[in-house]
C-alpha cells in the first residue's frame, strides 16, 4: 500500500511516499479501498 505523509511544513514538496502492508480489518471494522484523493488549497498550508 502506498501512502503519502507530510514530512515537514512547506506545501506539496514536503510530501513523501511510504510503502506499507495492507492493514487487516479487525472485528467490527471494514477495510475501504481509496483509489484517489485530492488536496485542496486549504490542505496545502498544513
């Protein structure tokens, strides 16, 4: 699974990609596949 993490403040250049195993859902949980998501203008300052 690929996930994007904020390494430090500074806009899109601070995003890094990490690879990890697909999590296993526990009892009473659901695993949802997200094919795409976006960043809004307000997300970038974070």
